[in-house]
């Protein structure tokens, strides 16, 4: 289970998933692309009442595992329109100087229309906590605008530059692709597993998709929950050195009961030369926080993501960048983690935490000297 996905197959899958335009509350195209990938491998997929996808592979006896990733990315939603000009609300975590200069966007609607080229500018602060929004922008398009349309940055869906993958929305469509690749691997294997991949909505505006799952008790109480993110790259966890086992995020540390299986998998992959990193990533909040505060055993992994939320080094919008090697290694990590869960496996170092030898007990009690043993 530790073998890497085929590179060409992985790139093709990634391209189909991450090229779909998406925005908070407007994730239908991304969800459709993900569903197509899963069903092509015969994986059972259903939608819940909120339009989120649940894809399950179950075989034999194993503790249930739920792996989550979100299908939205920060974007813009048209609020008012008159002809080809209007105002648009920022949806999600676009912040700072990137909003202070004009940027090219592509306008879509939920009926499949678009893209229509447009430009945004004239940012006006007008915070909305409900939509995690910093404010509004003016939008001018090459065609008529209408309230309810939405706009994404005019950046490539995917450009492959060696190991670097440049994309409009690595966060978190690249994470979704990792789950698709992992589910494909376990579906093709003949081992015990009980895993459900859940592809959530409206994470960027308030972790809403994950929150409704937790609040509605839509997953087993004894499930291990694992979040997959494309999180801000940090100096101590650089891209290209493997998927990161995420000890915690900005607000929470996660649970050892869940993380230990990731560490077993990382140990096994390390023997095959597949790198895995481990760190506290406090550059943002991920969906694991939703589940850990609601009582689930929870852990997380993350792809180091350069230009997180499309903020380039010159404070202009830029493509997010993740590494193909990290995605392939991440898929292998998830697949091997599921194997470790089914085996209830422990790390090799746990042997050193086993029963204290009787001779050492006697030394500590003063019954014998260490030189006598």
C-alpha cells in the first residue's frame, strides 16, 4: 500500500479536479468532477442534504475512518449589477494588499454559464463575519452581470512545471485530489478498510460544511477523522519534502489516538524512501478543529502551499503552488494509514515504552545495585 500513484495518472486526475471553477456556496462543478473520478473506479458516492459528497470504501472489519477536504476556494459573489458593472462581495480569506489593486477574474453562474472575463478593483472594507469577508469590490465584465453570479481569479486551473503544480485553487482542490487518489488505491487493493471521503462545502466562509456534519452527527462517533488541506508553506516544512502530518492548527492541537496511525504509515513509507514531515501548522484553521472540539478523535495532514490564498510575493494575486511529489506521497500516506488502522498498528518506538524489566524495578526500589545486574 506504500507504492506511489503513477505520476501520469495522478497528474490527469489532479487536472480534472483542480481545473473546476469553485467558490464558497458555488462548488457544484468541483463536486461533479470529483464524483466522476470516484465513480469511474466503482466507488460508492452519495450526496447529503447539503450537497456534500460522501464516498465510501468498506471491506472486512476495520475501525471507521473519515477523511475530509473542502471543495471551495476564496472568490467573489456578485451582489448588485447594472449592465456589465456591479459590486461583488469577497467570499473567504482574501485579505490585505492583493485587494488594493485591479485583478482579472472569470465570472460564472450556477447554471453552467461562463466564463465571462471581468476586472475587479476599488476594494471597500465592509467586513462580514458570516461570510468571512473583508469587504466589497467593483466588478466590470465583458458581458451582462447579475446578482448571484460568482467570479474566480483568472489564473490557470493547472500548469505543470516539473514537480511544481501551479493552480488557481490548490486550497483545497489539491487536497480533494489526494483523497481521490487514496480512495482509488484502497478500492483496488484487497485489504480490510472502512473509509469515507467527505468533500465539504463553504469551508472558506466558516468551516460550514464540516460544522453541519459534526452538528448533525452524520459520521460514526467512533470514527477517526482526518483533514486534508493545502496549508500555508512555512520555513520548517518546505514543499517537496513530503506531506505534513499536522499536529495542530492555529486554534487546536489534535489527538494522539488518531495521529499515531499516520506516524506508523510515515515510518513505513520512510523505509521506501517516501518522505513525510510532521509539524504544528499554525498558519490557519482546518476542518479538524471542527471535529476535535465536537469530541472526535482527530488528526490532519497538509500539502505545503506556496502563495497560500493566491497571495504572491509582490502582494499581487498569483497561482498557488504545491508539489506533485507531495501529492503522490500524501496519497500513499493516507492509503498506508488506513492499513495501519485496520491492523491497529503501533510505531516501533512503542516497544521502548513497554513493561519495565523486573531488574530495573529492583534497582529503583533499592533492592539491588545496577552493578549487580
